[in-house]
C-alpha cells in the first residue's frame, strides 16, 4: 500500500517509484544523501557557468556571442540549467523528506543531459582535438577554458549522475531518445549553414558536417558512425544504471546497516 502524506497525496519518494520491465524499483542512489547531492550539484553548476563565461568572454568588453552557436557551449548551458534545477529540487526534498534519499526532477532526463555532455567530451577528445579544431570565443586547446567546457564539466555531470541520480528509471529504449539532443543540434547546424551562417569563419560548426570538403556521402558516414559508437556508450550507461539500481536496493535492504528496516 502506498504511504500518503497528510495532504492525501503520495510523498515524493513514493511518487518516484514505478516499474521497469515489470520489476518495481524505488528512488535509490549510490550516495543517498541530499546535503551532499545539493553541494555537488551547486559545484557542477558553478564550474559549468565558469567555463561558459570564459569561453564566451561574457565579462569582457566584447563578448563572443558566436560561441553559443557551437554544441559544446550549448550543451554546457544545458548542464548548468539542469544542475540548478536538480539543486533546487534536492533542497526542497531535503526540507520535506529529510537528508537521506535521492532526488531528481526526472532521472530519465538527467541521463539524457548526462549523455548530451558525454557526446561533447568524447567527440572533442577523439575526433576534434586531433584535427586542429577551431571554435569561436576564448578557445585554445589544453587551456583552462578548454578543459572546463570539454572535460571538467562533462566529468562532473557524469560522476554526479553516477552518485546522486536515482537509479533504475532508465528504459531500454531511452538511449536512442538521448540522441535527439545532439540530433537537434545537427539539424540546427545544417539549416543555419544553408541560410548563410558561419562558424568561426567556416560554413559548418564541425569538420564531420562539412559536405563541401568530404561530400554528402562522407557526412552521412561520419554521422552514422558516430551514432553507432555513441549509442554503444549510451547502452553502457543503461547497463550501469540497472546494475547500480540492484546494488543500491540490496544495500538499502540490508538489515545489518544502520537506519534500515529489519
């Protein structure tokens, strides 16, 4: 029977419960501590915002607004906004349901955001960095700015998802849906390029999108290859989510642990 609050509605933790593949799950996390999650999410938002400020020169006399045409910066903006949203929900749940537990506005969308910034990091490190990639703004390889937006923020988001996001909510068809975020950017990039927009003086934002140089067939092959490789990573995250959900539930059900029932 579902416990109910004094207002007659299920508490947030109960409302987050559901089923995945016919098996019930609860909002479990590797680190079920809302104070730690709140501090970590605030740190993530701060680091992400710092990187955005630096790469776009927002506090300089002439900010580089063209930096916001690139997926890197837009994915960092998405992460900052989501980290702030998660921090607010964590604070609210801490006050309402106590310090122990896991909180997220949407564990499934949290995974989508995590994958969106993973795309940023992997494509940069594996594809763009070896190709002498150029981006608008205060971008230079191996500098603080570069490290913040391409490595530090992605790693913080991935680790935060591993530690604090409730596990067991991702569905088997979610990883292809995560591709909609970078897919939407690809659509923007091609439409903007066709309309005459330039990206750091180039017709497209990224080399694998440049049909002028590699042809339409080359672009299709690049995008298809990246999709397959990144979906493999996405399903690895899915497997990790399922494993962590089971491990966390076994841990929380252990009657020998302080604070558990039994």
